């Protein structure tokens, strides 16, 4: 069978938008635009988006859907943690029966589900977005702080007191060299440079001795780990087993632990030893890398000093001294930059903390001002669960570090049927409470999976609850369900018989859109 696109298939959707009914048609092949058919009263609203053929781009159509169905008047940019018509419509058109009704897919991040539920309940969803961004920034700063504390970023960030001491020393050295360059007193006072050279040489000697000790310890630990690899699973060995057998002949068996316990203890001791050796190796190698960097710095400093002392004349001495002065100035600039980075980071981290506190207070005020409406939402949800199962259902809202936190609890076992009816009651509650505030389109579409595993009596009760809710709020409910899955008590009801039904397999082509599966 040829693909549907070759046969020239197109789809049309008729819906109420901006107070009137329009029809949107999209071709399956080459459908990068939609063609709209609408009454004259919508011409002014749609004119900025349609061309002379009444065609609209996909992006503009998504914006129009968001504006007309959810009063969403903005376009979500990639990565801005915003909401979009596509994600909002997923709360209205359910194709998956997720366990958590607050989500559209199980992997949906907490901040995303909170944003969308807050929007559908006409709360300030942007508070959730802004708090989630700040929480991400806060986590980043915390990670940097931990890395700094553990000396994982020795050249990028170091503790402020350490940098201050280094800056004072670097400034003192620079001031001394600058004074000598300006007065050109190198020949008159060579002893100062000699003392500095001797001090640097002594420091280098001490560092190299420490490096030698560390290298020997690294070799020793590495050899010890390698020697244990071959005997990792060998247990206590035949000799120990034989000795243990002899001890059992000489001592009361109850006074001796089992050989398995002895072997387990041996394995635990060996495991602890391997972990200790691995930890020490990591520490020694990190310490060695930091020491090598310090040795390179001191070697460069000593070479600069010796260059001044070894200069053969006044110009050579001055040139060497100026070079050392330039290096000292660069070192001061480097430390100042590092210190500025540390302070900027601390200031930014404190700013995030303050902003989070302010936004959390604002969220709490918004929640308090909408408490009466949220209580009505919770009451409606509870009443629906009472009608279906005779048990209480709780839909609560509170505030934490991510903004609004919504929770659904039902005082009964969390069976598959109850979970799906929670989803039904939650979606009906959103439709009933949000339609009047233009944050919900006033219709609801469920795939048959919403009723999978639900007792037929509960299916009948759920569909009856849908009927009552739709009649109360003037909404619309669509469910794709096999006709033999409709409970008899419902299929024989006048309201079901008189309702609008569509049999998707009853077409001239047969199958679903001409395709058999």
C-alpha cells in the first residue's frame, strides 16, 4: 500500500476559537502550512497571521491555538523553561494514563508540571519558572563551592584568605622590585637578591624531598594493589582452611566461628585495605600535581633572580630586573583577578539566595490571595472521588523552593483503577474550574487507556460523572473507546444514545484512514 501522503490525504479540524467556529485543514504531504476557513467576524483577528489564500504557518497556528484556547499570549523560546500550547494541550488531550495526574509523562520535571498546573489554575506560573532557574543557579554555585573546598580547581578558584595572603606577598615583591628599578640600586644591594635566591632554593629542596617520598609511596601502594588483584576471590586459602580444620579437632565446635564467617571477615578486611590504598593513591597523586606546579613557579622565580645576579653590566642588570618586575606585576594581576572571581561568585551566590527568598514570599502571597479558589478546587475534586469510590480525595497546594507544590492523595489503596480515576477527576476539575477563567479550553479528550483496568461499574460511574460535569460547565468530553468496552448501563442510557458518537472504522475506505493493522 502506498503511503497516505501520496494519495493526497488531508485532515480538517473544526473548533471554536475566539468566540466563533473555524476549520483548519492540513495536507499530509507538504503540509508546512494550514488553510483556515473562518467567518467574517474573525477576519480582523486572523488578518496579521494569514496570507491572501487564508493560509497560516505552523508556528503562527500554534500561537493562535495558545491564544484562543488558553489565553497564552507569548511564545516560548527554546531553553527558557516556559510553557507552550503543545504542552498545555497535553493536559487536555490525554493519550497516556500517567500515575501522577499532575504530569503528562512520567519523566516530566517537577518545575514543568508545576508551571502548567499553576497556569491552568490561573496562578502566577512565572514564579515557578523564575524559582526553578534560581534553584539551578544555586546548585551550580554549590557545586563550584564544593570543588573549591576539595581543591579540585586550584588554579581557577581558591579560598579568599589564601588569595589575600598571596596577593599581599605578590604586592610586596612588586613594590620592592619597582623601587629598585626606579632607583637602579641593584649593584648597591645584591645581598637582598642573594637572600631571596637562597630562600627559594631551600624551598625547592624541601619540595623535591617531599615529592620523592610521595613517589615512593605511590609505587608501594600501586604494587600492593596489583599484588592483591590475582587473589581477590581466593578466600583465606588452603593453608588457612587446613589450619582451621585442625583447630576444630582441638576445640569445641561451638567455640569456633564457621569457616565462612572467617573467610567473609578476611574478604572484608581485604576490601577495606583496597579502598584505603585507592583513596591514598588518589590523594598522593593530587598532592603531587599541586607540588609540581609550585616547583615550576619557584624554579622560574629563582631563574629570574639568578639572571639579575649574573648580569655582566648595568644595562644587563637593569634589563633582567625589569623583566622580573614585569613578571611580578603579572602575578599581582593574576591573583587580583582570581580574588575578584571568588568575590563575584560569593556575591552572585548571595544574590541568588536573596532573590529566592523574595520570590518565595511573593509565591506565598499569591497562594494566600487565591486560597479560596484553591479550596473550591479541592472540594470539587474530593466530591468527585466520593461519588466514584466513596473515599476522600485531597488536592493541596503549598510553597517550597520551587514555588507552588501541588499534591494529590486519595484515602484508599493505589490500585490501577483508582489511579486512573484520580486522573479523570483531576482533569474534570481543571476543566470545571479553569474554563471560566479562559485558562482552559472547556473540552477534554481521553484515550481509552484512561479506563484500562477500571471495574465496569466504575467506568459507568466515571462516564456518568463526566456527563454531569459537562452539563454543569457547558463543556465537551471526547473519549476514544471500543464500543464493547462501554458498560451496558451506559450504552442503554438515553443520554448516551442521544449523544454524538463517531465510529472511526465505518468509512468507505475501511480501516483507520484506509489502513489495516
